[in-house]
């Protein structure tokens, strides 16, 4: 556990520096972005206790984990004198939407503007992301109509940024991604002084982390123009670094959470890299593959062969060193019954001798299409219930 929680020097530097303007943190899933943002939020509060800081995320299941992480870094950096409880309203952990019982980022800003927040059932049918962005766009329109300011925070940090964008133009606000523009508008401009001069007329501390190659629908990170429209370049300003050397965009290519062989297999299967008819979707240039930690041999040209390898230092998870057995296996069975019996044996071994927890450490994936009858899922469910 100590090994997996250790930061490398790049992470330590990013986590303990406070940019004088926006910053983008790109990284492969499992590279430690959530932990990094938690430490960064704690650092901001300890250095500037008068700031209003929000750490925003998309998946409700992350709530307790992020709160625990922020509390850990506050206590560690303050020698136990500070905690998330003592931070109070100055440091808020907010789900992107929120609920009546748990105020979130969108609902906080709706209250600031003085409008009744939309609920899920009052938005058009669609994915959770599209519903949230519909609500964000409506709030931006209300703020524009009433000429009320959204400015509440001095810094906003966004985790799971890939889940807060949508390709449907109707969900945009004036050619900007609605959630990101709402977050940007919620920020007070950074105070100007000689040391923090970014060369921009107005800088705001919006920091977002984005998983690369996490979704088959969105395999590359949107650039600033796609997020903020024509104002994207102006928001970041000229150059790749702020005065003092803090970079405006960071790339984290080490994956601590997932062992290298598992990650490589997941990318190969998910993107269809070895599919006879050609890959289904994926990264198609050397720079993008290198940015997520792969070494590339060959040229990305039609008819050419490319070899992708992952160096051990970019997959430091220690699990491969604990066993000589392969971490990824593939087996076929002559009948469905034989397959289900083998599944039962494996699950019993995982829950018994291996000591895994069923609800958090065992995942059974049953492939199928949305329009197909759920006969296979039902077969698997009945087989496991019979144990």
C-alpha cells in the first residue's frame, strides 16, 4: 500500500504548486490524478485559508474517497492541526450536480443566481452527462438574463473532466462546453501583482484533470478552443508556462492503479487494435501513445506495422512481481454450462482462499448489446445464486 501511495517527483511538484491561472492535467486512468487534486486542494487551503476552494467530481461513488483524501493531506501537511472539518465552507468537496441532501456544484451556483435548480426528471432524456449539461446551460442563460454574477470561488478543481463534456452542439453555451464555462464563470479573477503576472487581462484558477483513452467515444482530450470557444486561447494566454515555471498543461503517463499487462490488454481489446477488419477506435499518432506511457516502434501509415510496448517504470503497480502466473488469461469452454461452472469455481476461490470482498473487489462482466434479451445475464445471475 505504501508503494502505491508514493508520489513521483512530477506528481509532488504539480500537487504543491498553485498556478496563477488555469491549468490542465492530462493523464491515463489510474495515474493518480484524484489523489493529486486532493493534495492540491489541501495545499491551496493551508496557504490561503481565506480562499473559497471547490473540488468537483462526476461520480457520486467517489464522494467518500475524495473527502478522505483531502482530509488526509490537510492533516499530514499541518501536523494534525487542520482537517476537512476545520476548513468548513472554505474548502468544499462537491458532486458536479448535487442533490437536496448533498449540495453540489451546480446547485450551489443556482442558489448564487437565485434560481430553482433543475432536477434530473426535469431534463430531457439522455445520458447523465447530457442531463447535467442541459441544466448548466439553462443556468448560464438565467445568469445572463438576470445579469447576476456566478462568482463564488477563488479556485475550482475538476476531477473526471472527460465525463463533463458532450459532442452535442445543442448542449453548448455560445459554442463553449456548458459545464466548463459555468465553472470558469464561478471564479473570481486572480489578484494582479508583479509576481503573478500571466500576461492576461484576467486570469482565473480553473484546474481540471482529464482521463485520456478512458472512453471509446472520446479518446482524445478536447483542446481549449473546444472547451471555451474562441476565447480558449485568451484564457490560457501565450506560452506553455506561467512566470516562475509552473506549466499550464501537465501530462501524467504513469499508471499506479492497474498492472501493466492488464492495462495493455484493456487498451488492445477496447480499441480493437488486433481486429482483422482494423481497429474500432483509438489513438493514431506517436505523440498521443507516448503521452499515455507507451513506446512506439514503426510509423502510423496505412499498411505499416506498429509495435506498442509499455515500460515497467510507467506501470509501477507491484502485482506482476508477486506471481509467476499471467495476470490476463483467456479460456474457451465447449458448453455454456461448463463456462458457468468454471465461473462459479473462480468466484468461490476469490471469495474464499483469496479473501476478496464481493462488492468492491470482484467484477463480473457479461457482454451483450442493449437491444438483446438479457438471457446471458440471467443465466450468470442464476448460476451464482445457486452457489
